[in-house]
C-alpha cells in the first residue's frame, strides 16, 4: 500500500527490518535510534492537559531534541539564526565552501571519526585565516567567520563539507578598519585551494595517518560566492544547525518496501528529480549522518566568536551600525506551553506531570524493536 509519509514514519517503519540485518552501529548511532523511536512518546514523559469547558484531555509528551530526529530542531534553528543576525556587521559577506576528495571520506568513520572532523575544521580555519591576512586578500590581522559542518548531499549520500560565512571586513595590526577590494572579491580562489590542501596534508602527517599519495593530485573543492549582507546566507546555514538530512516535504511516496523522495540535481541547474530507495537503504543512509559524540558542528573564529564581543562591537560601530549595549535578546515565538482545546478552542489547563519511563541517557537496546549490538564499529562509507 502506497502513501505519502513523513520521515519519522519511514524510520519507524523500516528500523525493525534494518536492525535484523545486524548492522555495525556506533554508540552515537545507538543513541540516535533510541531518540528517534521514543521522541514525543510516553518513554520521555510529558504533561497531561485538561479542558475545563468540555473535559477533553490532551497528552503532550517531551521531545528528544536529538539532532538526528526529524521531529525536533525548528525552534533551535530559529534561535540560532536570530542570534547570529545580531552579530552581523555592515559589510559584504561571502559563503566559502570546502569539500574533501572522496578518497579521504573513509577517515570520518570508525573510532577516530571525531578527530578527523577536528582536523577538517583545523585545515579549513588555518587556510582561510592565512589568506584573509595576506596583502592580496583582506589584509586583516583580526578577521572572523562562522563555520558550519554539513555531511549529506541531496540523495542522502555521505558528502562532508564545511560552509564558512565570512564578512569582507576586519582590523589591521594597528586596529584600523580594513575592507575588501569589492563586494564580489574576498581572496583569490586558487591560492586558497592550495592552502587548504597543504594544511590538511600537514595535519595528517603530524598524526601519522597514511593516505594514498594520489589524493594530493585530486581536485580539492573550494567554492566562493558573494552572499550580500549575510542574512539570506545565515537562514540557509540555519537549516543545518539542528536539523538532519531530509525533511517531510521531500517524501513523495512510501510503500511497505521502499521510499521515494524528491531531490535537486545540482549538475542540471537544480532540476527536481525523484529517487527511490529500499526502506533499509534509506535508514542506513540516514544514520551515516549521525555525528560523533561531543563534536561541535558549528564553530566561530576571530571576531565572530562569542568571546570576541569587543572587536565585533568595534567593527559594527565603524561600519555604521547602531551598537546597543546590554540590549535584551528578543524571544523567538515557539509552541504554546498551554495548548488550545481541539473541541471548543479554549485554553487547556495542565493537571499532571507524566514521569519519563527511562531516566538514563542511554536506555537498554531492548527498548527498540530488535536488540542492538553493544560494541561494534561505525557504518562503512
């Protein structure tokens, strides 16, 4: 039987057959599975609401707030975008994207996955900082940018890359304001690509990680484009902050065996196409994007770092923005704590708190339909 389902319906339907294949799962993937299957259920507890007018009751269960859960993340995205917009300076912004060759993607699986991601961030920040400080670049001794990790492509394939939102303004060694040469130029692309490759080579050599020599002759993808005042780019990056690889709007068809979803073919001018995967393959691809525990997927450098507020305020002032000291951050409207009755439309009253069925952070694997192995390596790329 076919229908148009949601991502959570797809995952809950095909998780049991996926687990029967006894896939090798990492501890973070175990945690993600539990969060996805128990989000907004009695296992996490919640509240019971009662309508004083018609007596209708409503159960509001807690969310898991796991980044891999398709039900959570919208409020966190909105808050992040709102907070980052307050940090913008009056200057042209640029979106710089760094992508590793396919031959290096196996580094991001296994026990050293977190270390590999850290090296990726270090190579990106080192290369970008180096070129922003040169005389042929921004000429800024104090610069700043925000880096956001993204691991999937439109077909849910593993495609790790880092987006950097960079303002074309900074401070020189004397503390004076410096700007980019134009609203369309930040740094020269070819030297930036070479610096990225060189920084990653040095980092791998320091850690004694063997890599095929041929990878250094491959195309190291670095893409740079103007992003206007930065607001649109922030909204684009915000979709990756607390959300995962695919949303409900892209699910076209769901059957007992397969999932059909919509994707954009970048090579064909963002032409919309359809792909059909078996349910087991869909779950396997989805879980590849569960990040290692403790990894910071968003990082701030230079005056974009929260601790560099003095430099940021100085840049905002010198670029013509009104600086508000001690201004309160407006609250992003979210879900109402007191739901409205579906019968009579009047506000409901909370009458009871529902205790969570599991208190520990990592509940036993038996809570999922099929027992999970306890210690196994990560999924292969």
